[in-house]
C-alpha cells in the first residue's frame, strides 16, 4: 500500500458526517498536510483493523448494531484486513481511518454502523497504543538480550586486566569484565522504566468517545479484553489525550541510546592504534577508499549517530506535547516517528550485542599498559597509609611528587629506597617500606582482587553482580517473550471469533 500524492475529487460518501463541509479540501491541503499525516499512519493499518473488528464484536454482543449488519460489517473488515489489491491509499481521502472507511463504503452498506459513538481519533489512538505495545516488547527483548550478552562477556573477561580511564587518562587498574558490567546497570534501569511504561500501555483507550464516553454503550472492558489489554484507562478524556506516555517512551529511547553511545565511543577509542585494547570483527568495520591501512569501526559510528537522532526526537516529542490538552497536532508526527524510532533502537541494540560478541580484547596490551604506566599509583599511596602509617594526604602528595619527578618512566622505576628518601626530603619523615610490600602494591592482580567490597573488581564481588544481572536480564527477556506470545494468541482468537460470526 502506498499513499498517492495527487489530489482526486473527494467521493461524496466520505464527506464528514452531517455534511458539515460543503466543498472538498484544497489540493494544497491534500498534497501536503493530508499526505504527510497519512504517511505517518501507514504502519497502523493492521492494528486499526483489529481495533475495528474488536469494537464490532462488542457492538454485536451489546446489540447496539443489528445482527445482520454487524455480520456483514465483520466480513468486510476481515476482507480489508487481508490488504486486498484494490485497496489503494490516497491522501485525497484523508487519513488512514477515512481511507479504510471509503473502501468499506464501496463494498458494504453496513459501514454506517462502524465506530458508532467513537471518534476517529480514538480508533487511531488505540491502534497507536497497540503498535507501541508490540514494538516496545520487541525492544524489551532486544535490550535484555544485549544485557545478557554483556554479562556473558564480562564473565569471560573478569580477569582481563586493563587501565580504567577518567578524562581519557589512565586512572586505576580494572578488568575489561568489570568495565563492561558498568554498562549493564544503566540498561537494567532502562528496562525498569520500560516495564513501567508497558504497564501504562497495557491499559485500553477504547470506548472513551473522544472526551467523556458515549450515549451508545461501548463495552470498554469487553473490548479491552478482546485486544489483550489488562484493563482500561480510567478517565475517558485522559484516555484520548495522554501526552506523558509518549514523552516517557522517547525518554527511555534517549537514555538507553546514550548509554550505548558512551560504550561505543569508548570502544572506538580503545580500538585505535594508540590504545590498542580491542579490535572489532571485520564484519562490523568498513574499509577506507583512500587509506588502505584503515579499519574503520563503522558499526560503532552508527550507534553514536542513533543517539544523536534520539536526542532530537526527544525534543520533538516533548515540544509537540506542549499544547492545549485536546489537540491532535501533538500526535501527527509521533504516530509514525516514535514506533519507527523504537524499531531502530531494537536494531541498534541487536547490533551492539553482535559487536560485543565478536570483538577481541587484547589481554597482552592491557597488561602492558598497566605495567608501563602509573595506574597503580593509588595502590602505592594506600599501601603507604596501611603499612607505613602515613595519612592519606601525605601519601597522596608523596606519590604525586614521584610521578612528576619520574615523568616518562613507569611506576616500576621506583624502589622502596627512592620512596623513603623522597618522603624524608619532602616531609621530614623516615618510613620503612619493604621490597615485598612494594612489589605487592605494584601487582595488578592483587589490586584487582583487593577490591572486595560491593561493586569492586574482586572475584567475589564480580560473581555477585554477574549473577544478579544475569537473573534480571533473563527475567525481562522471558517476560517479553511471554507477553508477545500472549498478544499473538489474543489476536488469533479475535480473528477466529470474527470469522466464525461473519460466516453464519
């Protein structure tokens, strides 16, 4: 189905109910505004059909539609749901709802009963919520799968030592596993927020009647159950005009994409010749057309670019929501752009998982950077506190002085005698530091294992975090699969019920 962009005379039967409008819309309005609105709604087709079918079934149950006309309408809706070849979208017929209505009108007189007591905006809103619920469940699955893969790689590299960096300066020794796991927790917080949002989206707007319900019974609970919702949005006007849900959705995309962008930027730096800590698999790189030696980490570039896009979309959605409370313009772009952004975020999460799965960490380079630098300077200062009785301020100043004096050399250029002499020179204090104590302070594996408290790099601390993260990511992943399967089953049941009634 494609939207045509040339105006055609508007069929008389699709003029507004009551013939409030006496002339068709202008060609400019059709080819610009209507075409744009229709383009943003194309992906809502299936969900809008399901919504119409569910409400028709409820109308038959409540006897607000004659049985003969109701069955005929169901048959026409089921035929339209198959996307027949003769259904061609055109902006001259308005939005997706009125395009569908025009097709139905040409085939069944029962279309006059479609959506009795329901605003067009309600149907579109319901379809949007159904689509968002589905794509966010796909995203929940992809994000939790990425988190699980991150935990697996962190487990493999829990003893792969490397410098940690602040301000892009070598700071303290860490492991690639501990570093990776620092990105798992922001993803878990995003999944918590996403779980809350999915709970909000699992309440049905059906039957709200635009603002305050309808004189014609709508069967809100019955329709919600048919569509797989857990219940209904309590306030009818709120059900139609919610803005915070869209802001919450784009906010989650924003925070999660920034988390992945930060990881991607680090990995891009770590993959440079100057750092040399990782190498991306060839499948995630792109060659230079002019510089034959280059292996550009192009997959990481895409992850970063997507975060930029989400920052812009967050501004768009938030700004468009700042309208009077009963305005449709805060949705016209969001109908299409937000579900598409979720779909792209799912792909970015899958891509990052693939990158992590296949990248190579260069353990020899990680150890070399530790041994030839000053990342153990803090451990040396803390050893002077614990073993020699210096207060931390003096110990910190002493090691800082030595770092300045031995600039360009590694920490291993020092010795206990050099440290003792410097302490006496600078502070007038004589300390005793044994060779064993000095070597222990400069042992990177000892530094890793000594961080025993919660959140540290020790094996015990890492095991606790890895097990916790793994269980939580698994829980979210299984929840997404179960919810997706449930919604698929509900849709099959709905269609089977409609087909059975339409056939009798």
